[in-house]
């Protein structure tokens, strides 16, 4: 007789062993979901459901919903991003190209649980579908991104930046997030179907240029605005923000502790900050007569001090805050016990804004230069500005200076050559990346200087080179770009040879490794850059053929003994002992 299995004794199940990649992906997904939740989005986990949309079968990892904004998120923690994203591309292309149809399909495919997340006031056509690719290790190639222009990428410093921003201003970070997604003010929420014109109207006082000594045609306006409307329309040119390749960014990242302290003051004291916020207003701002007629004032009407009405178009990049971002964003939409008090102050209290309107047609680079100079004038007198920040401002104010050219070369080196992905060009880059402000200040700016006899400029054979010596510094040109490319090429060529000659047995070529090559240390890089100056000064050729013929026994050089400020000593010793 056969014995029956004991029904009270459950069968043993074998627990799946997770690979390191699985663990990395799981941790990454948890972090991104937390970020999206702090932005106010609700998560629908869709990865277990296979869908068949527009002739393509596949799975979507997560769908996030807030008002009428749908964000599709795909995750990866693999190094093989090209293969992973190429498999997803066709389905994502079809979703992006057929958004209304996808919303209708998703309701049917995912059922009531998905429908319950959607705001019923919006029709299928009102929803905007955005797609983010969250890659833990490798950023997709430029070629892939160009073929998927709608795709936004969470990777490295970009993701870390939004995590820091959310920590500081919580739900109010979503307005900058909308800009990251490429959305317009009219795309989001009630504005989608609202027929009213999207403008903010303020009672202001006009200060023409003859009373301010600002450039001709520049208008200065003083007005009061509630923090809520300013937060919704404000942008700040934060130097370490999500626009990784953007030039013209100079302001500090919001300081969480400062926001927290100011927010406590608001909750406890309930008093507005009386000092003014300095901002720029869009050139599309309309200035009207203060009287009943409200006629639009012409240029001839704007030469006297007078009360006016100002109409500022609502957008996520309308009001550019030059000074006072902490005073504005401490009114942010939060979650703690202080939120109830501050929520009422956000619309009740008024901030004094000094708004600058540049003359219509002013080139963007001139606006940026003027804003950056004003920012530096205000802040450097109160608190010494950090050298890395000054380098970023220098890049705006004087793009042909040695510091600016060096900064541009560093950016190029972070994208190509042996140091690709290893140089810290953003505050939110991984901490083990090679810091570059000292390389720029103590080595590179002298090598690329357009005035130096021992700089790359002295050996650059380009008939247009003297154009860089002209006084006009506000207009970028092809000659400057060509010189930056030349410097990048020559420096990369030199370091490729050094790396090859030194050999990998003297250290691992990985910035994350404790036994990493000394060629990945900042003082060594500065010293070798100075070696190039020594070669130029002594009239030695700067090319790969010469390096192969003249340098010898590089693998025997003890790079590790040169620390901190000993980079000049390194250059002299390296040349004297290892150059024939």
C-alpha cells in the first residue's frame, strides 16, 4: 500500500540565487521608484505583463502616473546597454508615436488597477507619455540617443542630481523634472484643457536704463510675487544639474541644510524674507499701462519711472533666478509637519522680485555672460566663491581665456581618450572620479595658454590662430573650437603613449580599484601635462613618433612618490631621466 504524502508538510522550494547584476538592478530600481514617489508619481509595476502593441510584443518595467503625465521607465544594470536598449527600441518607438492609442490599449491590457491610477478628469488624448531609460552603469551611445530623440536618460550624475534636488525641495522638484522630460507648461495638468491664457500678471514699478546705467534697452522692474507662482515658473542655471553638456551654468546646487533652516524660520516665525530676489524675465514679457486702459507700452513710453502692469508668460523656464534661490525654494511643497503652515504662506506671502528684461534679440551668450557677472558680483563679496565655480563662470565671461580653454579641453577628455568617463566634471559624479579643478588651475591652463611660448598654441599650425588674440570675447567662433580640438587631440595622444609605455602591471586601469594605476591620480596627470610644456620649451617634437623614439624605460619611473604640489618636480625628473 502506498503512503500518502503528508499534506501538512510543505514542499521545499529552492530559492533562486541572485547574481551581482540582479542585486545591482534590484537596488537601482528601488532607488528610482523612491525618487519618482518623492516627485509625487504613483507607480504601476508592469514588468510581469507581456503586451502586444502595434504588432510588437514586449514588457514595460514600470509606469508612473501624476495628473496627466505618464512616465514609462526601463531599467538596466548591465554593461551591455546597446543590446538591451536595441531590444526595447521598436516597442518604445511605437508607444511614443501612438500615445493616445497606447493609453487606450493600456487600460484594456493592465485592467482596473491601472485605470484607478489615472485621473478621470483627463481624456486619453490629454495624457502625455514620456519615456526614461535608467541605466546604472553605462550611458547609451550618442548614436542610439539620436535615433530615439524622445528618450530621457537617468544615469550617473543626472540621477544623483534629481535625488539631491528632491531631498532639498521635495515635490516642487517636479517642475524641473517636467523640463527634463521636455514638457511645456501647457502640457501638464489643468493647463492641458484650460482655455485661459497662461500668464502671470504683476503690479510693478519700472526703472528704465537711464536711471540704472544698465545696457541700453534693458528694463528693470520691481514687483511682488507669491512664492507658488515663482516656483512653478523658475529656473536656475545650476552648474551641476541634469543638463550635463550645457554651457553657461554657474550657480551652486541648493543646500539642503540651508533650505531646512529657512523653512523652519517660515513655520515658526511666519514672516517673509524682506531682501529681494534678483531674476531675469523672458523677452516675451509684456509691459502695460497701469491705468484702466492697460495698453501695451512701446519703447518710447519706457523712459520714465512709472507704475506698470507686467504679464509674464507661464513656462518652466520663464523666470531665471540669479540670486535668492534659497529664499524662493524654502516655500517648496513638502511633506512634514511644517507643510500645512507653509502651504498657506506659499500663496499668501509675497516676495520682492527685481526683474531684468534684456532687449529683444540679445544673443543668449551675452545674456548668460551678464547674468554670470552679476551673480559673481553679488556672491563673491558675501562669501568667497569656490575655484571650480569660478572656472565655470570664467567659461561664460571669457571663453578664450586659458582657464576657459582648459575647462573645455577637460570636458572633451572626459568624453574621449584614455580618461573617458573618469574625470569629474560634475559635482554629482561618482566620488572616486578624478577631480579636475586643480588639473585646470595648476597644469592645463598653462599648456593651452594662447600667450605662452611653451604652450600648445605656439606649435599650432593654423593660419587663423591670431584671431584668438583679439579683444572680442563674447562671440564664440570656429577658430576657438578648432584650437580646443587640437589641444584635446595632442594631450590624448601623449597620454595614450604614456599609458602604453608604463604598462598595466604597475596598476589597474580602473578608478574604482584600490590598486589603480598612479596615472589615474590628479598630481601625476598635472605633472605629465607639465612635461608636455617642458618638451615644447626645449623644442622637442610633440607627436607619437617622437615619443616612441625618445622616451625610454617609463615603466621604471616611480610616479607614486609625487604627491600634492610636487607635479613640477615630477615633470623635471621625468624628462631628465626618461628622455634620450
